[in-house]
């Protein structure tokens, strides 16, 4: 009897550490800085492109930030108010201040970005810029690089912003994505999502933002067609607990710049 008891204890001691070692480590939620540049001329676009490609992105790479996204609205071709989006993943909010401080002291960056940094007051590189700070969802704590095979000039990246009428309804929509399983449906249908996040500082709060990516416009349309008829989505969207949690949605179709990291 004592032998069996001793054997049981020994086996437990051997198995327990293996269970602890195999337990996946929970990833810490990261933050994102999304800056939107509004401009209206070809010369402004050229200055912005040169700055991001030659100065900002290399400097951020040197700081260890490897996946910087630069995207242009597909509507720019016909719109007078053109927009360009710069996406920077950061581990903590304090990094935004650290990044700015390092850039101010970086002579290589300032030399490479001189055209942009030293524009005259009457010939600006953009009309206005705005910065949105986001926090990754608990069920999608870090960004994922899209797995696409098409050339960048054919890809369609879809940035969505869902606004809510109140903070409680906003939290309800966030819950729908996380615990409710909306993220799982996007994953199942291979939407190639880059990030899911809540806006913690921005002009349209309360709102959340997420980005999905596709090979081209036809691929995008096919994915959304499959989403609308998916039985899991039909079940989730019909639940009374999630009714009326979005008051306005804004969809922006983007295309990555050739020098964008993804």
C-alpha cells in the first residue's frame, strides 16, 4: 500500500511540472498609434512618402519596431481630401513619448527627413494630421501580419470603426468581439485581420477599430459574402444581449504603400 502511495506521489511530481511548462503564456495587450494625414496635392504626397520611407520607418526599425504600416485611401484617386495612415505598434503608452524624444535627438533621422521637417508655413506637407491611440483586444492582444500573395498595389485593406451611443453599449460591442466570439468567426473565415482594438484617445469615441486584409477587391467581397451567411454570425448577431450596440460604422478601404512593412 505504501509502495503504491509513494509511486502516486512520484508520478504527480513528474507530471505537474510538465503541465506547468506546457501552459501557454498569456500575451500582454499591446497598443497602437494610428496617425492620419490629410493632404490634397501630389507634391504633398511625395514629401510624405519620402519622409516615411527614408526617415521615419528606418528610425523606428532602429528602435526595434519592425512592423510599421503605411496605407493610402483607395478613394484618394477621386477625392480632394486625400488621406494617408501610419500604423505603429507599441508595447506601452509611454513609448509614444519615448519615440518622439529619440527622434528629436536622432541626427540621421533629421537629415533624412529634412524636406518634411523643414517645410515652409505656406507650403505644408499636409493640411492636418490626427493621432488615434488604440489598445488591443484581450482576445487578440498582439497584431498579426497578413498572409497575402498578391502585389501590394492590388491588395485591399479594410479599416473599420464602430461607434456606439454610450460607453456601456461600446463595452457590449467589445464583449461581442471577444467573449461573444466575433473574432473567432473572422479567424475561421480567414479574414487575415491585422488588429482588433478599442480607441482610448480619438475624435469619434466611444468606438473600436479593426483592420482586415484581402488579396484584392473580389477577394474582399467574397469573404464578406461568406460572413453574412455564416451560421455562427447569424446566431451571434441575433442575440438580444448585443442589439443596438453600434450606432455608426465607418469603412475605409486602404492600399499599402510599396515601402510599407506589410
